[in-house]
C-alpha cells in the first residue's frame, strides 16, 4: 500500500499546503525562518555539528529502544549506550557548554541547536534515567535555561510532552 507520507515516516511539517519531512530538516528550516541559526555561517555550521553529533547518539537510542527485535541484542546495545556512548557524548557537550559563555551552546543567542539538544537531553532523562545529567552541571543549567524560556515552558505545560508520553500513546508504558 502506498504510504500516506512522503517517506513513510513522521514527523511532517505542513507549510502553505506543502510537506517537509525529516526532523532535522524541519528544525533547520524553522531555525532559518525564525532567525535562530546564529550570527554567521560559522555559528550556523556549529549548530549543524551539534545537532548531527547528537543525532548519532539518538539514532542508536532509537535503534535499541524501538527497532531492535532480538531481546539479548537489545539489552547488550542498551548497556553499551549507558556505559559508553551516552557518557562520551554528554561529556563532550558538557565541555562545549563550559567553554561557551552564557546560557547557550553557540554564540550568545538562542539557536535551533539549543532547542534540539535540550530536547534530546530531556528524552534521555525521561527514557534512560532521570539522573543521567548528574555530574554534568553545565548541561543541567543549559537544559533548564532552554526549558525555562517562557514560550517553551508554556508549550511543555500545555502539551505534557515527554517521551514517556509517547510510550503512553503507543500503549507501551
Ligand atoms: N530520520 C527520520 C526518522 C523518522 C522516524 O523514525 N519516524 C518514525 C516515528 S518516530 C516513523 O514514522 N516510523 C514509521 C512507522 O513507525 O511506521 C527523522 O529524523 O525524521
């Protein structure tokens, strides 16, 4: 049966009757539209770097969490994720944040990468363990700064959005 979506997947953003898919493409488009790509081409590229690097981590999380069907392999991949892949990535982000003054990852202003990465950190807290950011004080501060932005806080409050929420939707909680 032909898919109802362009690539057979969600999310989809619809703008003026046109469809855009792929979460990072959607986020980057919104970043450009709302001037959240940093002050210059370099800052824009650093946004891409941080989002792509954390996509690698999250793709592995999706791999064992949702796609892996062999239970032994799932447990093995999850253990490696918790012991190695996630702490390596969090440590790198911690030092990136430590070196950048202010609240955000790139430059002095909020970028789409901040929203993307803060959301991924929230996903890890929701799905792996609420304590995953312990030992990463700069990341905790960063995530809180993003989620305290009034319009983001209002959105989270209204939607009740977390990945636990997604599991509830899928009947897996
Ligand atoms: N690379 C894609 C991955 C999207 C993806 O995996 N979407 C899942 C839901 S989160 C999906 O629609 N899967 C199809 C299905 O479950 O039938 C993106 O970042 O948007």
